[in-house]
C-alpha cells in the first residue's frame, strides 16, 4: 500500500509512475485526497474536543479539592456535551478512514525508474543470458513422456485422487523432488538465510499484509467457514512473521527462507502451457525473504538475483533474466526480475523464479518499522524471491539432462538423491 503522506505530496509523480502499468490512478487519487481532507478536518475537531474535555476534567478536580462542588457539577454538563461530540466525530473519522483504506487498496505500487512502460510479457527486457541450448543426436522428448517412461510422476493418478494439476511423484521422481528441496534450502542457509517451517494457511490480515488481498482473491483457495486462505507462496507466512513489529534500531538485515507447498487456482489456464508440470494447482517451492533498511534494498535485490543465478548454474541449466515491464510487474512490486530456463524438448522458455523488491508497499500494510538514528519510526523495505520453484525446474532437469538411456543427475544433487542417473 502506498503511504498517504506520499500521495499528498507527490500526487503527480505517482500518477505518472503508474502510467507505466497502463493504470490511470487519477480518479482514485482525486477521490482519496478529497476524503483525506475531510478526515483531517474532523480528526482535528475530534482532537480539539478531547483536549477541551481533558482541560475541563482537570478544572473539575481542582474545584472539588477547593470545596466548590456546585461549580464543579455545573462544568460537568459541559464535559458530557463534549464527550457526546467527540463520539460523533470519532464515528465520522472512522468511516472516512475505512473509505481511505479501501481506496488505497486499489492502488498498485509505483514501478521503479528502471522499469519501462509496457502492457504485457512481450514488453519485458532481457538483461542477461547464460549458457547454450542443449543439442541432441537423438530425438528429445518432453518431461511428461520421460515421467511416464521412467515411472517418475503419475499425472492421471493425481486426477483420480484430486483433479488436474495435482501430480503424484513416485520412486526416483519423488526422491529427485526431495533432493532439489534439500539442495535449495541448504544453499539458502549457507547464504545466511534462517530456515523456518511456517503454516500453510493464513488469516485475512496476513493475506492483506503482503498484498494478495484484495488483488488475488480469485487465485487463492479460501476456507470460508474458518476465514483462512491456503498459501499461494511461502512469501505470505514468512513476511507476516514481522507484521506489526518495530525493530529497535537501524542495524538490521533480516534473511528468511522456508520450503512450503503452494496452492493456486490458476483460473483460466488452458492449452499447451498446462501440459505436465508447466502449470499446477499444487507445487513445492523454496522461498527467500528479506527485510532491509531502505538504503540496503538495491544491494539486497542484487544479492538475491545472484543467489538464484548460482543455483541454476550449479544445476547446469541455460537461463535468461528478464526485467518485467510495468504492465507485467505484480501489483505489490516496485521491480521484478524473472528467471526463465530453456526447455530443450519443448523448445521454449519456462519461468522458474521471480525476485521482487517491494520498497515500503508491504511494510505500510504490515506496519513493519524500525527506529532510525534519530529514534523516529521509519518503514522497512521488503523483498522476496523463489529459490526455486520446483515444477519447471524438475521439467527442465529431466528434459535438458536426458540421454538416450535415461536422465543424468547434476553432480550437486547426487549426495541428496543417492544415484547418478535415472
């Protein structure tokens, strides 16, 4: 959520910045500032009434001590009127606050200066490429055929048990999946991230805190009876660990990691993009999250990008990094880098990670702050990234490391799998 003070002082630059998303913020911001002006007027009147009531209470106390009960009781009538006025004003102030909050929730984050304007993924910028396409002297086959050939993943069994998009990993397929999770977690811990095991269900406050609500309610599974949401990513519970926290000073750099299953409805997905592991309703992911001083935010983003690069290089995968355009950047992000690996058998790029910087957008909602050198409250910056999401990594490993006789396992995974090939 954007800060109201920033909207008051930088209205024009915010409107201009949001044009990169092809989002016209003018009607919302104009309405917001109009309500905000009324809120400030009534808030001032409420505070004046409270101050006058406080002064009269002190005066009444003094008069009673002086034995002037009649005069004290006469003033009591004034305090009753002020108390009633304060209550009426508070009701108006609270109503305006709710209207302001509802409007603020409709405004996405302002893209970073480096983010270019654009409407869709077609306008994203490629900022780096690594590795060369794999060449075969035999006909490469896609991962869903490899999974069936070597009995690694049963997609039809998942349909039987639950439905499409819920695969069952079997034997060496399950072992490879677990090996990747352990590898990603160990690499994150070695890089200074503290491992957490977090709940897979969150309450509404947590979903609002990281920006999933009200933007993505249609993509999350919701348990209405309990008012809980099934997590779409480990970012949500990990970041919410620090909801409502005031860090005691400005000497902090908080790094969290965790493995969770992730659940997404993926409404409207269809066609070749959903074959095999390309798009699922349930999948595993290792997430890295950072809470940083604003001055360290850019450096932290670069460190996270380099961490993901290192994982892909150790797995021997060809990849490219895209800086998303305004129209393709997520609602809460100021800047996002997407990682894609090349699927040699499918002959296309598959997204395997997003690394994003949110500036104060999440921390405003979370009320996540720190005390600066002047002992004043200041908002933290938050960042997160997939390191990594499992399905398309599994797909790319199977396809890009396939041989005529099986699938070769990258050296870094062999201590986890216990085997060198499938």
